[in-house]
C-alpha cells in the first residue's frame, strides 16, 4: 500500500486561509513547556489551585445520579441550572440583571469571538481593539478577515482622544475590549473611562465584546462595573470558568440582552459544533452547588497576590530603573516597558539562554509594530522560581541595556 | 435600574447572519422531547448503552492520577495517546496508515465542517453535497455562504452521471459525503462507486470531506473502505466518539495526510476555541485503555440490530405498500419515500396528533424542494415503543394515502 502518512499537494484554499499562520508566541509556549525553564511566558492558572477532588466528587455524583442524560446530546443553549447560577452571580456581584435565557454556554469564552465575529463582520470590516490586546482575539478576527483598528492603552483604559480619532476615521460596528486586568498589560479601566467609552460606542452604533476572564481575580474590593451597565443593548459580555475553576474543561459563556442577536448566536454555535460538552457543564454545575465559590476564589486571590508581591519585590531589587513595570490590581500579568530603542524580542533571546522565559509583546499589537514591551505571568510560578527567574532576567536586562 | 433582560435594537450584521435561521427540525426535536411522544425523529444513540460506570471509573482514575494536568490548558492538536489509539484502530480495522500527528481532536466531528469550510470556501463557492444530506452540514456551509450543488443519491451511493454533470457545470473545490449508513437515508456506498467518485474528484481537484460517524455501527462484516484509500491527498476523514461512546462529551477528530492543510486546520481550531476539552480527551483515552471497545461496539450493534428488525417487521405489517422504505446495513436510520404527490410534512401533522414523531426530510435537501421523503430513527426507542409507534404511523399513512 502507498504510504499515506504524508502528502503535500496544492489545493485551492479560501482567501482567509492565508491568514491562518502559526504564531510566534505559540512556538515560545512549546519551548517553555520544557522542565528546565522558569517560565513567566504562559497565561495559565496555577494548577495547584485546581479543585481536583471536588471536581472528582462532582463528576462521580452527576454520573451516578443522571449518567444517561449527562452523556447524551443536549440543547445548544446550554444547561439551564448552570445559566441560572451565572445569572444569579451577576446580580449578586455586579448588580446586573441578566436573564438566564440570554446566556449561551460555549467552549471557553474565546469561542464567542469567533461566533460574534461571524455574526457581525464581513471581510474587510474594521474592528476596534486595544493596542496591545489578547493574541487569540487577533487570531480569530484575522481569520474572519477583519481589519484591525488599534487604540492606544493608558493606565486607566483606552486613550479617549485616540479612540475618538479612530472611530471618526474608521467606520466600524464592533469593538473588542478586556477592561479588567487586561491581557497582556494588566491594566484596569476606570469607571469614568468605561462610561465615556460606552457613550462613544453608543452614539456610533458600535457593539462591544467585553471579555472578562480575569474579573473575579481582583485583589481589592468589589467587582468592577461592566459595559452591560452603561450600554446594555450594545454589549456582548463574556465570562469564563477557566481562571476560577479549570481551563481544561473549556467552559465559558456569552450574554446579550438582545434576543434576536442571541438567537442568531445560538444558531452560529449550533453550526459550529452542536453544543458545549454536556459532561463539563453538569460537572461544573454540580461543583458550584457543592462548593463555596467565593471561598475558592478568595484562596486563588491570596496565592496569586503573594506571587505578585514576590515578583514585584524581585523586580524592584533586580531590574534596572530604565525598565518600567506596571503593577496590576488583579488577574495574572505584569507589564514591562523597555526604553524605546530596545527590543523585548532581543531580550528574550538572551534570557532563554539563561533558561528564563517571558513573552515579548510584539505579537499582541494589531500591526506588530511595537517591540519594546513584554508580559510577565506570575500566576503559574512558585515564589522561589519567581525570585530566581526575576534575578536572572534582571541580569539579562543589565547586560542588554548597556 | 433599567431592565436589561430584553432589548431589541437593530445593529449592522454581517451578510452571513441572514443565513443563521432556526431550523424547522430543531423545533421538531424540542417538541418530541416531551415524554408522552414516541419519537423516531432524533438522531441520538440509545442512552441505555452509554458506558456510564466505565466513564465514571475512567474519570476517577485520570483525576486521581493526573488531576492538575487534566484540568489545565493543553495543546490545540489534541492528546497524543488518544491520537495514537485512533491511528492504530484505523490500521487494524481499515488497513489505513494514518499518522497520529496528522489527526486533530475536535468537539465532535461536526466541528471539522466549520473548520474545513473556513479553510477552503470563499463566499459563493460551490460545495458538492448528497441530496439529501446531514442538516448540520447544510447549516455550517450555509453560514460560510457556500452555494449548494446537490447530487442525487441512489441505493449504492451518488448517481454518477448526475455527479459528472454537476461537476462539469459547477466549478468546485470541496465535496461533503457520508458514505456509510448515510444520514438521513441510511444507504451505504458500494466499493465500486467509492472508487469511481474518488477518480472524478481527483481529476477535478475537488477535496472530499468524508463524514463517518456511523461507520463502526455496521451490522455485517468488516468496516467499509474510505476515500482516504483511493484519494488520500484529497480526503479529510472525520470520525467521532459520539455514536460509540458518548455524544455529550463532544469529541471527534479529523485527519488528512497533507501536512500543510493539517497545520492550517490546527490554527483554525485554535482561533475557534483553543482546544477540545482536555478532561473529555483524557477520560475517553482512559476508557479506551480499560475497556474492550470491540465488545462494547458489538453490544451496541446487537441492540440496534434488534431494534431495526423490530421496526422493519412493524413496517411490513403496518405500512401501505405504496410507501417505500430502505433497510440499512448499519447506523441508526430507515428511509421512507411516499408516492410523489404526497407530503411527509403533512403526514407529520397527522402523526404528531397521535403522539408519534419522525422527521419529514424537506430540510435535508440542499434546496428544500423534496417533501415526499422521511427519516425514521430506530436507535433511541425500545422495541415496544417501536411496535406501538409504527402501528400508529401505519394508521396515519392509511388515512393520508387515501
């Protein structure tokens, strides 16, 4: 028989296929999976905090009590009691009235980017994005052949005058923002800017995808307000169990009060992959019934805050003063800025030799035109590794920034 | 606070959004979920055959032994030991050499339709489809703005002269086929037709998506050959755990020997939702390690064959002779054809009053222009319900076909 294990022939591909390129950051993450490397590169939660036993017990329970239904096909919209939990939590934590029937359960909140993109974007349409932003969003919108309109970020959110200029010069119907503990910069939008931005979007009929995977990991006080408060009809609010329970189970949600849009989004989801894992939905719902989620999240915050503090202390001791870093109020990332003439990609080449990894942020920019910034993840490294890794990175910085 | 639970405002949607309509069959399935209805409408496996205890034990084991990894993010490509199992099984059962690194794990094989469609189809491109075909494929391709080119089905596969005529008159680079125990018709392609069709596609540079969710549920002898045997470079072969283990876990795969295409498909998957559930992958892999899959599938086949026989017997006793039915060699569906001037949709209106449901096949046709055919599912009803339901349906038929 002919060897079919590898065949290279050219077939006619779609226009968008040329935009499906393996990313540099992906290669970094493969590299940093090696055990001998101290990695601040990934964006992963600390696996020590996964509630493994509680998930095991929840699984045992749902399979024993309702196995035949748990393993069967289910409706595309998602498991209603899980959606009721999400709705109730929005009410308690953020004062938001979100009806369970306006929530769609998906494979991690990221899937909403693809589904909403399909719903709103024709090829060539402009999408307003933070510059820099989440690389997965760039990847999704890119495959949908969107055109990126980047808006500069300040410490309290989008640069309003830049936003106004970009909105005026680029007709658009969609924006994508991460207002809480932003990835990659760690910044959080002020309430004033949220209101201000909502008004600008509202008056220009621009919908906003509010991605909020980190919102619950806030180190101080109450949860931040959502665009769903100021501009409900134009907001797709996303949420995720990835950072508070488990990312490997791939479960998140998206909601909008607009019934017609949610109905179409359900069809988009159905056409994509029928429904999110019924087993995952039932396990997480059971876990939520049997666990004090607030206490579980408090524990995550305590650990991450200690790791953040360790990293900040090590940075103060070891980084040259020319390197600016910003300290987040929650989430998983510290942001670093080198003096303008330096390259974080070049710094990476030095630090990887010392077996320390981070992410040069070039790939996070819509037009990949800024190379002096970088992202440090503190959630997935213990305090000893943080101390050792930042010391080494400090030495690389001193060597590089002559 | 303003009531945000329902808001209707018009925003600018993408062109493809007009194609995201709730389907009639979806409404039928909601209706038939009622307990007082005998339903032959769905396409669901029999939940009595789900290996609930074995799945429970497999879950317990992977969470106890490797919980922190099982609940963490993983690579987009999928869990290598699971892919090795799939590769090995193709070799044993079909003599196919498929390298594990050419397999991508996805959320049920259906997700491959969206991913491959994104890879190959520009808006307006022609897709060659069986007429009728799987409604989920019509839905996916429709949202990708494909143009449907239907080819008539005969009892042993596509009508070759119709295929040749359609290929000659509609330039196309993609086809979608279900050669084994086809949904909705239950037919199976002959080996001769498979070869013949592969040659036609090959000489016209048309790639083929071979959807094979039912292939393992064959009531007689060895598994059927794949297009991957005759036309490897042009075949995307899909497979699924939905019909042999559990559909609720949403796990399937797609493979092609073409490295470049698989790499791009991995990027499409990553941009859609990062990766398939790590937990589901690990559970199913553990289940496959600890269970005799052949014996498990033999048990499914035994039960389904008995249900099929019960339905065929009841049909022979109760249906008027003008109604033609075709008896499948495997899978889950019997196909029914009314005399041309009658409507299966009208028959449905009669039978639902008698609390018996089936699917009028109108929605399965690319151009929804044939209404005298229908699909009966026998996998998800016990023999008593089959007897009672077919008797009632027989009475409706006699009343309708005056």
